[in-house]
C-alpha cells in the first residue's frame, strides 16, 4: 500500500515519502500505537522505523514487529528524517539537550510530550528546526485515534501535509492552533476513559435486566461505534441524531429523561473542563 498523493510526489527537502525513515525517541505505549498504525496501513515499512529507549523493557515488542531498536537517542537522529519525541514530559528537556547537536535542517521533529509548548521546543532545539507538536489518543493503537497537531514557526505546509498524510492511517488527524491542544486532551485524550465508563454502565444495565455480560459488552461497544460513525459520516449535530431516535412516548425518551435527571450532560461538560484545566496546570509546572 502506498502513501496516496504524498507517496508519488516529492515531500519536504525533495525527499520521496516512500523513502521516509521514521524514528521514535521513547518507545512507550503511545509511540508503539503510532508505529503500529503506520505499519498496519503500509505507510512505512518496519525496516524504516527505528526506536530508542534506555532499557529493553519496551523494545522487545518493536523488534517483534520488525522495527529496528537502539539504546542511543543520537542514533535515531542520525538514521531518521521524521523523528517523534515520545518521552515523558519531565525527561524531554534533557533529551533535547542531548540530541540538539544532531538535529539538522533535513529533520522534521514531532513532540508527543504533554504540556511542552512549541515555544519551549523551539528554544531547546537549533534555530529554524522544523518542529511540530502532536497530541494523539490511545485508540491510535487500533487505527481509530483522534489526533491534533500544531506547527512551529520553522515547519511549513509540506511538513504539515506529510504528518497529516502519515497519521491519517492512525485515525482522524487535524491541524489546530496550539491553544486547542489542552482542550483536545480534556475532550479526547481523557475522553476515551469517559466513553469506557459509559460503555461499562450501558452493559451493566443490560446485565441487570438479564443479558449475559460478554454479550452486553459487545453490543454496548458496537452501539458506541455505530453512533460515532453516524456522527462522522452524516456530519449532523448530535442533538439532531438523538432526536431521530426518539419517537413520541417511546422507550428512548423515557430513558433520556432519566439521564437528564442524573445531569449527564452537565457532568460530562464538567469532566472535559476539569481535564483541560489539569492539562493547563501540567503545562505550567
């Protein structure tokens, strides 16, 4: 499978996207999810992916996928064109200091570190570095993620287009102003957990009424998947879609009345606000 339009054209620095070499500094769950998305979609061959981590703990899974691994962060820079920085935020400044001498004008550097701003990244990397900030979420692992990214002053349309083309293999990928990234964390990064809580409650309601747990969980998951797909494919406002399900005096409106009595909407809005505010606090630490 090719890259669509990007594979046949020439990317940044006159580089063939099909020849793209991708590096990951940090090999945890999110980095692994992005790499698996790229591999599953055939965007990048495993032999063109190199991941570094201080120990072998996370690297075994990468080797099993056919990716190359190293304990040397500098090697990732030397061997890669597109470099994802996937370390924990508090470790990142030290990593940037270590790799700075190896960063050149041919590199595209993409940070996944929560709370580390483009301004900080640009200050700690050489002037003019093509740097972008990406915020993915866990379903990238199954190619159904929701990601947003913002570009630094050194990154142009070519870099943004390349990143969007590659990561579309991992789910929805949108370019946004950097100020939206913390909101995305509250909405989608943490939001996955809200959905799991809701799915668990849906299934338990069915169990209470006599349905076996395994079947109830599968139907709850498919219900969420189908509802989400209708939102994306129709482009309709969720209130319109919800109204379409309600018939006068029917089962759905009786159920929705109970959810409204429990203040479901206000509670979820409060959850998004709390997670966004926490993301802002982390950024200021």
